[in-house]
């Protein structure tokens, strides 16, 4: 029972943290949501699965999901 309570408290803190981050951001948007923008994740330099741009083309990307 103690483990279940600890688990629920930690999950609640995680959900609360995400909710606070969404609330604090303008219009509830996360910046840079495309994983292709992150060089740590996209080690092979693949194109974005959402808009098809290469990592070098993000400077002029007008997609609202990438801003």
C-alpha cells in the first residue's frame, strides 16, 4: 500500500509539473516540438516527419508546430 501511495504521489507531481509548464507557456505551446530539430535525437540528420525539411532548413521554417 505504501508503494502504491508513493507511486501515485510521484505521478501526480509529474502531471502537475506538465500542467504548470503548459499553463506558463504562451498559448500552451511547447517550443521546438519536432524531434528532428534536436541533434542529440536526430544523429543521422534525417528530414522532419512533419514538414519534410532537413535540420539545416529550420531557420526559415514557418510551421507553427516548430515555433
